[in-house]
C-alpha cells in the first residue's frame, strides 16, 4: 500500500509575484490526511482558505488563478507542480499576498525548499485517480487535445508547435514522476517578445526580469524596443543571442519550452484534486485547456466517489469462517445454505462470499436454457451473511436464531449468472437494541453493485 505524504515541517519561501510585483512570503505547512492542497490568504480578514480545485479556477490569463469569495491566488501552477513532483499529497499553502513568488520562473526552487524539510509518511492510503479508460478533451477552435490513457505510472507527454522561426515544434516526456525533479522542474517560464511588450505597456509584468523568464525574439527589434527593455529590466545593455532569445539567460534544455509546458500540465492537473495514475498526452497545451481537462477529471472523480465500492477481497488470506464454521452458527443447510465464506467481521460490518455454479439446484427451473439466480435467493444469501453479523453479537450463537422482520429498498441492478462470484457487505445502520438488528446490505460481482437492500432482523434464543 502506498501511503499519503505531507511535509515533515513548515518551510518558508520568499520572493516577488511576476505579475503584481508584490513581495510575498509563502509558507508550506504540513497538513492532515485527505487534506489535499489548499491556499490560505493570511493577509486577509478571516484568513480565507481556497481549495486547489479546478472548480475554483476563474482565470487562466498568463497563469492559473483560483478564487473563493473575495480571496484570490494568482500563478498557482509552479508550486503545485513542485508538490506533485515531491510526492506530497497534503499541504496548506499560506500566502501574505495575492500571488505566489515567481523566483526563477520554474518549479526547482520550490522543490529545493521542500527537500530541506522532507516528506513524512501518513497513516492512510494514497488517494489516486486511476485512469481505466480513455478520457479526451479537444478544443476544435485552437486544435488543442489532451488525452488520459491507462498506465501503471503517472506519465506525461507535452507537444507544442509555435510555427515560428525562433521556436517551432518541441516535445517533452516523463515516464515516472521521479523524473520530474531533474528533467522538468528546472524548466523556466517563457514568453515571446511581442507578448512581453504588451505586458510591459499595460503594467502586467511588474515582478519580471531576465532571470525568471525566457524571452523568444519573434519580431524585428528596433532601438525603441531595446530602450524599453533596458528600462524595464534596469539593465545597461540588452542583446538578442544567436539562438533567438534575450541575453542574461542560457537555456537549461534545447526543448525547455516544451518541458515548461509539461510542468504547467502537472501543476494544473493537480487541481483535479487527486493524484493521477495514468498517461497524459497534451498537444499544444495551455492553462485554459489544462484546467478545463482538470475540471473533467474532477467531475469523474466526484462521480466515481459516489459509486458503491466493492470490498477488497484477498483470496490468499484465510477466511474468518469457512463453510463448516458457518454451519455451526446458522441453521441453514445445503441446498439452502447460500454463503461459502466470511472474509471479514467486526461489531458493525461483515463481508461474505458465495461462488455461484451451474450445479445450483434452482438453475434447473430458473430458467431452462437461460440460467439466472432468482432475486429472492440473492436477498436470502445477503440475509444469511447478515445473520452471521447479528449472531456475532451474542456469546453463544449456536443457541440463537435470526428471523427477518422486514426488507426494504431492494434494488436488482444486474443479472447473476453461473460462474459469478458474489461478494456481500452488510453494515449496521443502528446499534443493536433489544435483539433488533438493522443493516444495509450490498452484493457485488467484481466491482459492480448488483443488488442492495435494507434489512431488519430479530435475534431470538432457541427454546
């Protein structure tokens, strides 16, 4: 079992917001099991908390912005990617300003800060969204496609095509999240010169300099433009290098732009609210497409969480009760004994199992040529498993019987056929009082819920 992880201790990161130019202190705090990622604006009244979920995204213009009420956090993707790359599941990100620090424009400084305190394993299983079918997002207008495919690891591929002389087609890929720290985290954000000029002219990049963004020169540069850049970045000299980027920066990788796009994909998909196990293929990704896809994943996760979950059964583990033990507790005998094993039992729940074979006597007449287990016997099998739970509450179950008083809310969702293995889970809905037992029962074939019902029984001592 893979466990959830949080930080061993708080860690503080200081810097400047890229777009706001505001000094910011970001504190990454350890968080409890199932907390996930949440931002907290400690500078605002009430210190509001914003869940890092795609449903809270309000803008993807030059970065991913989250909001709750009047509280906003800008540029969330780089630090979230670092948390995912560090295998952290639970963290409270406290900010005293509206934007995370840009630092060098990558996830590397965040990962280095996290590494100074390390990760701590928590006493809970990691909550993963396991991709078991193809999920597709497609923006026809922009020709952007993001696919999720089944895989045993979190794998990500990003492919970009800017169709410019200075930056054409690139791709980047990781086969395992362990590769993120070395191969992806150092990749810095980038911009084209025409975009940079617009941002400067409109006061939208107050915290930028040539150390936290790669600038690809995609247009003719005149003296006025160079003067504007020298003033903006407070440099005596700004030059265009032979590879088409502004000086003061060397590329970490030839395909650094594609690697940074992959970084953004990982940071934005963290907003799905769950660790991902699957392969992501993103063609021409951007924050808008990434977060729209994250919303799709979030909705699927929500829908899956609402589905009943079949008990996890390990057939290599010896059962709590074999069929001979069951017959010591229940008065039923073949062919009317309809439970083969009890796999788990506690004061409030029981898990049982029955293998349905073609030798079952009821298949002779139900139905010739189309054998189907009668619904009434499905409920009877469930009731027998519930009887084991009821009799487990008395010290001498062999001296007691259970008589069922009421069965409500019965739903048959799928046929039960020869060859099916039935798994039952029954839970008390109320504590047992005066011998009255109330339970909710579910019956599964594989992972599919096939029958469920509410049952009431009375425990009676034999005379």
